[in-house]
C-alpha cells in the first residue's frame, strides 16, 4: 500500500503536479485575457511565459512557463 502512495506522488511530481518545474500551458485560444491569466499564474510561481520554438502563438499550448534554472 505504501508503494502505491509513493508511486502516486512520483507520478504527480513528474507531471509538474507538485513540483516547481517548468510546464507547458494547456490547449486553448491564446487571447489577451488567457495569456494575462497564464502570465500571472506563472509569475506567482517565479516563472516567465515563453513561446515554444518556432510556434505561431495562436494556441496556449504553444507557450510554456519557464521556472528556475530553465530560464
């Protein structure tokens, strides 16, 4: 039983659920309001929103919150 609990915590931290690591934004339209909300959330965690690679930026999933050493 304890092993299942540990595996659950490990899987959550690997997906960014409990850790302070960089993460990609969820899919959706990248409007002014949604980007402002995502930026505020990211900055509250000590991060910065960045456009991924050569993406065109129309979808929120084209952005990521870069936290810590990944900056």
